[in-house]
């Protein structure tokens, strides 16, 4: 039977989607690709394939899940299967370098960034960047969960970090040294797309640091902020807390913006469609001059239920309806071909 196949390596993140599938009585199967076996002489099953592989899979003990998934997606596409977030999308998911260069083709501004491998080259990149932008951050090229994000106000602080025991290398060995964007207010904006179309925008409060993952299961611990600042130190994980060390959540950190409109949406939509991305969240920040900088494309997008409940929307329901529509197209296509 033709069905929706969900490719992933984190069952917790899929739970809201399971509920949406059940609500609409959609047939589905999960492909948990942390390991497996792929027979290239075998033909894939029929249906629609939704890729939710994450760049942070290695933090859950699934080091080679993206590489294996890349092979599976190539196999599916070679057999003409409908893949949502295809092999090209996965390339962008696991590489900020690939993201930024692809975004630039659509006139989307990203922070000034230099990629480097090795301590000497990371320090040299910081010297080159600091002369023109001042403060800067480091982050992992293959990231997720805010991995490797640190803020520096001078090159010496970075050199001490890179050559010290606390240095955390990226799983792909590539560290990004990136311009620090100062925002007049402590928030970033994340825009969600389903089927390549804009769904909604959410404002994320960064005053306490923020989670790159907005899902409910990501709300405890792991406070990261790629654009926030810790004034007391020249080099520290970019997150802020109360004096007692515990984060304070006096107001909702995620709030869906009613009636959001911005010209960047059209550029994002064209970028997504050109790169095989059907479902994604894209994050941007606006600096003191009003310039917009895009710094992350997440093709394994999750949603915050509290923000959605307050706004009366549901990202996972929208995904389920979209995938259900794509599944119906694959079922109808052979029938129409036979009639024609």
C-alpha cells in the first residue's frame, strides 16, 4: 500500500506528527535511519518520503545517520520517488557553508563568515574578521542545538579557547568564525514554511539565550544563543541567566507574530523551491541599522505548542495535510496515466 514514509533518527520529535497523521487517518511508516542495510538492487516502496534527518544526530549517538540517509535519498530519487526535503536539502541541513552560499544566490544576506580547519587557521580567520566587524562568534559548520557557539570580543580570548582544553571541534572538523550581529532588541525571528509556502513567523526572546529547537522537548537545559552576549566575560557560551544561575521565564519565549509580512519571504520561498526543500524553518536577526541577516536554515523543523495554541495554528497538522495531499497525487498519477 502506498503510504507516507518519515525518515528520521529522533522519535521524540516525531510524536506530534504521529498525532496529526492519526487525526487525518493518514497511512504512514517511520524509517529510523540511525543504522541499517540498503540493497541497491531492490526497488523502493511506493509513496511519499519525508526526510527529517537532523544535523545534530551525532549528539544522540547516531554519528553516521546523515551519511546513511544521503545514500537512501539518492536511491529513492533514482527510482523517481517523491521525496520531501531531498538529497540537496540534506546537504544544506548538515553544512552552514552550503546554506550561506546557496542563500547568497537569491540575494539573501548572511553574516560575514570565514570557515577554518585547525587552530592556526581559526585564529587567522579571527584576526581577519575582527579588523572589520569587531566582536565575533564561533559555531560549528555541522551544528544543531547551538553546538560550538561562543562569543568573543578579542582575538586573544579566542586563541586561548581554541588552544585550550575547552575547545569543542565540529563533527566535520570545520569551525565558522562569524560576525556578531548586535540587535537593538533581544529577539530573533523564525519563519516556517510548509510545501514551500509561508506558514507563520515566530518571535523568539533571546534575552536568556535561546534554543535553536523550539519543540517542547527542547525547552529544558541546553541554553544557547548565537547572537546573544554575556557582558561579564570576553569569551563564554552566549547565554544569560539570573544571578542564581537558573533561567527565568517570566514571559513566553516563543510568540507567533500575527499578520507577519516581509519581502524576505519571497526570497526564502524561491530559495527553498530551488533546493528541494518543502518544509523548513529559517531564522534571521535584524541589526541596529535595520539590516536583516539570515543565519540558519533548519530542514528538520519543530514547533512550539504553547505559541501555536495561543495563535490557534498547528505546524504539524499543516505538514500532515501537505503530505497527505502529496500522497494522493502519487496514487492518482498511475490511474491518470492509464486513462491517458
